[in-house]
C-alpha cells in the first residue's frame, strides 16, 4: 500500500468525525437524564443489546452467508443487490428481536414509556460510539500509512485481502472535510430511527394489540438498510442517500410519537 497517501484534510476529517460521533450520543444522554431523571439501566441494556445482537450473534450467519467458502455465499457476495438485501434482513431481524427480548426480559418491570426512549438512546448511541471508534482507528491507520508503515501493516496478508484494503483505503484517502461531516450528520437521523424503533417495539412487548409493530419494525429496518444499495451502485450521490435516511427518520419518528402518546 505504498502508493496510498492520505491528504491532511482526510485525516483531519476522520478525527473530527470520530470525536463528534462519540460526543453526540453522550450529550443526548446527559440532556435526557437532566430533563427526565430516568434510570440508566434501560440505556445500559440498550447498548449491551446492540452489541450482543447486532455484532456478536449476527456474526455467524453473516459470515456463512457472505464470507464463507460456499456457493451460496459466493452468489450473494458477488451481487451487490443480493448482499444488501441480506444485510438489511439480518439487521432488521437481529436488532428488532434484540429490542423485543430486552423489553420482555431484563426490562420487563420498566413499564414507563420513557424507558423506551432511554433504551433507544443506549442502542443507537452505542452504535454511534462504536462507529466513531472505528473512524478514529482509521485515522490512526492513515497516519501510519503516511509514515511509510503501510507494508508492515499488511505483512502476512494474502493478495486478495491486500487488494480489498487498498481499494477501501484508497477511496478514503481523498475524503473531503465536508464528506466526513456528512457522515456525522447521518448519525443524527440514525439515532432518531433507533429511538423510534425502540418505542414501537416497546409497545409490541407491552400490549398484545400492538404486537404487529414488532414484525413491522423488522421489515422497516430491513428496507431502510437496503436503501443504501442505491448509493452503493452509484445510482444516487451520498447527499441524496442522507436525505432519504433523514426523510425515513422523520416519518418513522412521527409514527412512533403517535404510539408513544397512547402509553
């Protein structure tokens, strides 16, 4: 990877992006805590549930269906439409099931509707912090590559892995500061979406009449994640993708607010 060189603007953008992604959910939590004096357990459960269901438990099926050396995985990973459909379905099933399980078990006695928002802040906030940490690691990697340590970082890796890393890092090496800030902006509607889904699944877990909101949340979550395929395939620019996500978040937040007022 000796031919890759990150611009100063790209490195600065990655650092600022990572810090803001980690700061925003913390500020949101502090404001919510001061305003409502809600307990922190739903927030902690939300963060842990995201890590358990969205990362750990999803790892095995995602590997088998996307990365393993089998005909099915090769077919799916070789087609961006198939892979994005699968990614959306896995995200919807695992994350919304995680919410439902959490509300029916650990948070069973938390009947106050505010607990759903606290949970959503933990769920979406921890995702933002996790991605922010990844961006910070990417900035550190960029500085190491600029210092001439690229070949050392890839020592022992096979050609396919090096080629994939080179392609990914090459596209990130020329990021503008504005593009990095756009990534920060995307976290705001994403956290709002997680809070809205938490409200809907909370209702499903608390009232059998609203049980349909659980599978509906799975479907909507899958559709939202799948919509990224239009950006991945070059059909729309990044800013248009962000507008779609923001619009989706606004509609979902409105629907969740109507459900929230009933509890």
